[in-house]
C-alpha cells in the first residue's frame, strides 16, 4: 500500500511540475499579501499581529493550493482510477503531497515574513514543529474538501465555504500555541497543547481516510 501511495505522490508531483505557474502563483500570493501587510503596518508590528497575519495568509494560500488537488481528474478519469487503485490510496497519496506542498509554502511564508516584517520568533524550532503539525491537519481536511468540490463540478467557492469551519479548531489551537513560540515557549507547559494539535491532525486524517471511499462511490 505504501508503494501505491508513493506512486500517487510522484504522479501529483510530475503534474504539478508541468504546471509550475500554479505553484508560483501561490508563492506570489504570499509575497504580495506580506508586502501589503508591511506597507499597512508602516514597518511596526506587534508579535501577536505578526502571528495572526502569518496564519491568515497561510490558510488562504493553503485553500488556494489544495483546491487544485483534483483538477487533473475529470469524471472519466475517476472511473479509470477506480479500476486501478483503491480510493483510500488515492486520498492518502494526495494528502501526503498536499502536506509537503503546504509545509514548503509555510517555510517560504516564514522566510518572507522574517525578511519584510522582522523575525519575532524566539523559538524557531517550536514554530517549525507547529507548522509541521498544522500542515498535516490542514492537508487532510483540504484534500477531502477538494474531493467534494471535484464531485460537485469544481465550484471555486465551495472549498473556502466548507474548509474554514472544519479548520477552525486547528486554527484556534495552532495560533494560540504559536504565539507562545514567539513570545517565549516552554516545552513542558505547552506539551498538552502540542498533543491536542497532534490528535486533531490525526483525527482529521482518519476521518478523511474513512469518508473518502463513500465520496468516491457517489
């Protein structure tokens, strides 16, 4: 099964590389929004505002990126995949790809924020760990929502409408914890919150894994 998941990951990477403009458009979106934040705040920004802007920009960049997860699969290609691989393998492969995709975008956003708005993160290791866990949870939910959108005619408004309520618990937990990584992070104090974030990501992945098969059959 792992080999099949890896093949789906490689296929998505090749398809994305052929259309590099889509990936570059997401990076340009992050760069543009960060530069606007830089101009609006007149080079003065509090750590809390820095943190809020970072996650807001990253979330909408993630929604924009994940929406294209199933754009290469038309209705007939879904039938072709149905005879070749299991639906849960397809879901895991796309989730794995979106995880790396979002994690790279998150690291790029962190570099851009640090360059334009200043590096206010005291514990960079804790912040990157939070980004890693958040990318896993975001990718599971957004991949499943992208599958729903693909089955309903690729309505561009649908991913944003469905994903924001589903992402809200993770967004709330990760934003509150990341503030502590900026202002002063204690691993002992924040261990319960890190566990909650990990469990939220795990539950999101399990629900997507179980429900995607029913979406596939529709």
